[in-house]
């Protein structure tokens, strides 16, 4: 059998040619730019000639690269589709590897999975709640639901909601002796922030024009549910979303202050651009967008 180059090098050629730059292609493949460059260089060494014309900050496919691209790109797409078909478990089952934040999964996804199963009985989800889902697209994950200001421009992204920032606290902070009735009283309390939403308090403080307001301390969490539990125990005031409070269904928690402040963060559906053509991704995406609108 003739020796063949690494498939990763051919994938890199196709990605760079289609994306127009190393940076954009690296983002689509969830690789660093140097790692993708090394794959291109390895392929060029195997071929024995350059495939790109390199500028100061650009790479353009040269005639040899164009010729190779025309021959291998359809084959790469065919291989990708074949792997997707085999990975769907056969028997008509479709499988989606979905990254999602635990709080979104618990509050807004899991309660509606029955609707998804009824709409698409053949679609099955492998749910991954580990952090940094967006960076693992194409490498273990087909799609993800993330919370962010703006997703990486290298991915396909659809905003799922817009929200308001709520100061969420234990009920006794709003009712009874020592109630917190003015934002200035936060100087005496600890503010709780999620590591993925670090600017919620700053956005809220700026919107109400109390730029110098400083809490007694700021504690950071990587779990929304733990933030809600801590707030319910009176540990501090959690700056989260309206939907987080509504979804908690926890009588121990209340919103402080009737001040409407738009959040800089939203939930987004994200995937690699080509992944949206895969049946499991497309079915879930269409269902999710409709579900989030109701």
C-alpha cells in the first residue's frame, strides 16, 4: 500500500483554504495557530513543495495547493459524513455530544428533554458539563450551550436569550430587621460572582450610577447552583440572572432592589460552522431555538 500523509494535515489544508487564514481555521478546528501551522508544514514536506503563498500576516493557496484542494476536499467531506453516520449508533439513532453548563442543564434543558424526545425519538444526547465547552468543539463535542458576552467569531453562534442582572439574596435580607433596602448597604456584604460572568456586578453598579460602590468582599464561584445555595444561606448576594432566580424555585431566595439592569451576558448555542449541517446538530438546534422562544 502506498504511504499516505497524515489526515490531520489534509484537514488543515482544507480548513485554511476555506477559512482564509490560519487564525480562523485554527479556531474552527479548536487548535492553536502554531499547531495548525505545523500540520500544514508536515503536509508540505510530504508533498515536497509549498502549498501556500505566505505573506506577512496572510496565507493564500498557490496553484499546487489549489490542485490538491480540488482533489481532496470532496473526499474529506465524504469521510466526515461517513464518520458521522457510523457514530450515530446505527439502527436509525442519532447521537449529539453536547457541552452545557450545569445550571442551564438543570433549570432549562433537562425539564424539557421529554419534549425533545417526543419531537425526535431517534435523537439521543451525551451531555457534558465540564468547563470550557467552546474550546472543545470538534474535539469531543458536536455543539455547546455557553454563557458569554460574545462567542468566539470562529464558531457559529445563536443567542438564546437576553437577561437582566438580579442581586439574589436570602429572604431575610429583604424582609425583617436589618433588611437591605438601598444599594449602598452592599458595602456591608459579600458579593458572589460566577467565573464565567465576572462583570455582572460592575455592569449593575454602572447602570445604577454608583460607580464607587464597593462590597465588603467579592467571592468567585464556578458553579451557579453553589452560588444560589450560598446566597440562600446568607453567605452573600449573588449577582446572577433573572432566569437563574426564576429557575431555582427556591423560596429561600429573593431579588433585592427593583432596579432593571440588562445583563452583558447571554446563553448561546455554538458549534463549528460545518457541524450545523450534521443531522443531530441541526435537529437539536432547531428544537432548542423554538423551545427557548416559548
